[in-house]
């Protein structure tokens, strides 16, 4: 939650967005005395981007976005329920809102907790007026109209749909990287995961719409795009064009003005050679693949219903390693899945050694409602999960430091997206999505692509000097 505040404050204090993106926003500005909204977001990148689209819906209804909840006629809270802690925070946060809520203010809960808890939210927090899951965002205009008309318990909880959330306006927070959701929901059935229940079935967007949105982003001055989806590479074009995911990447890379194309998250089972070939042929497609493995143990992978074995996952890695340029691979790992033995955990450690990921998100298994793993026997004690997590993080830290040290004196291209408080210090991302901190005496580098000579590293970032010319 604090994180989401940081992001918002950062985006509000960022330098002006590219001219045309700003003009989209300006075009949607309502009269100063119109309704106002405050939108707080918690969770993954998809939630952040959903919020950008929700904000677009509100702007097109004449609302104005404000920086403080106290100043808003409508407070919206976009929630995450991927792990228990995230979901628990929602009700304590709603308590904070209750204490500050003025007579004419309304509050709505969006996202995964909205879908998961449904009308129960009205019971536990009767001051909430709207509960809407992400699969119902397409109905937001009608739902908002009901709230505006004084509706007290308005719900959007329809989860069985083949429609996607299309907006005319997207209120983009990031002026450097534009996000585009290409596939919503998930049809996999990992036994630990709430996403299929909270985000509904898999629905891909029409390739023509995606590319039109990207062309518009390029017209606005964006040079970098990230395609989003829980299983982004399971994309299936519903239009007669029937573009494959790899073809969509290539088409995106060919749009004039676009210098970087990213995508996340890829599911190993749907990852094929054609994606690597598309990357090989188009340097605009970034050198980075996020390919969550979750566990190094064949038995645990089966219990998780991940649909691939350790060997099959390693075959995908071999495809990536055979690419003509080095491609960074990052992953997600869950430790302490029910009945995971020490030996099985050791298999995850050995996988880390074998693959040497460039980055890793690691989580302690968290039991979630409606999931098959909830009723699996032999839960691992919290203390043991914490112990395994610490070992895993330490192993990955060592690997990252060793590998980053090897980049000393290399030149990397950095898309600069921030200025540090320290003089002459900037930061940005390399094509392989590494954070790079660099020194440069240039007056303004924001949004620019610069070459940086690597002089050092921390476990999670590179440090270097701007190379002029
Ligand atoms: N669709 C992606 C995939 O299949 O890899 C992952 C999306 S999920 C939002 C992000 C990550 O959260 C997962 O990769 C997994 O590591 C973690 N996660 C999901 N459910 C979890 C649970 N019940 N406990 C702990 N971590 C979980
Ligand atoms: Fe969850 Fe598995 Fe779908 Fe990823 S693929 S969102 S982990 S069910």
C-alpha cells in the first residue's frame, strides 16, 4: 500500500509527460467544480495499468483526479489478493477511509479483493458504495452512473465474460513506458493461485486494437511499450487476422518511433522458439524474459499443476540461451508449498545455480481461498518458510552480484526515466530491464536513450558513467 502511494507521488512530481500524452489528459479535464476522484492502487503491474484505464473512464465522465483522498467526491481503492497479507490490508485500509469519510464522499473497492469477497465487503464495511472486480470494468460507466444516482450497494461481480476492458482514454502515470494489456484473465489452474477466480477466464484483445493503441502511444511521444497479461504469451488473436504472439511483437517493433518492446509475464508452457526468433530478428524487442518457474522440483511442480516439468522448463531456457544475443531471464519462486521437503527445496536452489537468473521475485506460499492447495496436507510452518526464503534470497543475491561484476566496462544503452536527488545522478533501465544508475553532467536526460559505461554494481543495479558521443 505504501508502495502505491510512493508511485503516485512520484508520478505527480515527475516532469511533464510527453506533449501529446499530456494533451489527452488535458482534453479530459472537467470544469473545476465537477466531481473528483482519488484512486489508490495496490498490487501488480496489471493492477497499476487497470487503474490507468479506470482513471480514463472517470475522466471521460467529467471527473477530475485529485492528489488527496480528503479532496475527492469518489475514492477508489484497487486491491490485490494474490497473497493473504495483501488481502488483509484491504479491510484495515477501508477502516482508515471510514474515519476520514465526509458526508458527501463515496468509496468503491475494485480489483481482486472486490471479486473475491464480493458483497461480504458491504457487510464488513457498510460505508462502501461500489464493489467491482476487474472482469466487470467494462461495465464501469453504468456502475458509476448508479453510484452517482445515490446507489448504496452497487456491484460489478460478473466474472464469466469473453469481453475485454476497452477505454477511449487511458490516464497514463508513466511518461516513459506505456503499458498495454493484450490478454486478460487466466485459463491455467495453478493450485495455489486466486487469479483465475478473481480475474476470470482468458480473453485476448483484437490485434488491430492493440496495434492502434500502440501507434497512438508512439504519436504521443512514447518510445517504450510493455505488453501485459498474466500469461502474456498465451495470447490468441480473436480477429480473423489470427496473429500469433510472436507476430504481434514483430508488428509492434516495426511501428515508427517505438524503440523498445517488452512483455510480461510469460508462461513456460506457452513459450516457443518463435518468440526467440522474433527477438533475434528485431533488436527493438528487449533482451528480457520473465519466465516464472515457481519450483525446481518435479513433484512440487506437478502438485502446483504448473503443466511443465523441470526438464521441460530447462528446454525453454536452452531455447533462450541459444539466441543470437544474451537475453536476461528473471523468475518467480514460491517456497514452502504444502509438503515441500528439504530435498525438494534444495532442487529449487540447484535450479538457481543452473540457470543463473538475472532477477527473482520469491514468495512464501500463502494459502488462498477457492484454491485446491488450500486443502492440501502437510503445511510448512511459517518459520520454516521464512528460513527457506532467506536461503533462496541469499543464493540469488550471490549469483546476481557475481554476474553483474562481469559487466564491468561494458557499454549498456539506458532509457533514462528518473533523476536522483544527488547532483549529476540519473537512473533508468537497460534493454534487459536492469536498473542502471549513472553519472552525467547533462542538463536534462529524462526520456532519452544514452550509453553508459559500467563501473560498478549493487546486487540489483548497475552503476556507470554516461558516455558522450
Ligand atoms: N501468471 C504468472 C505465472 O504464471 O507465472 C504469475 C502471476 S502472479 C500474479 C505473480 C506471482 O505471485 C506468481 O508467479 C507466484 O510466484 C506468486 N503467487 C501466486 N499465488 C501465490 C500464493 N498463493 N502464495 C505465494 N505466492 C503466490
Ligand atoms: Fe495464477 Fe498460474 Fe494463472 Fe499465473 S498461470 S495467473 S500463477 S493460475
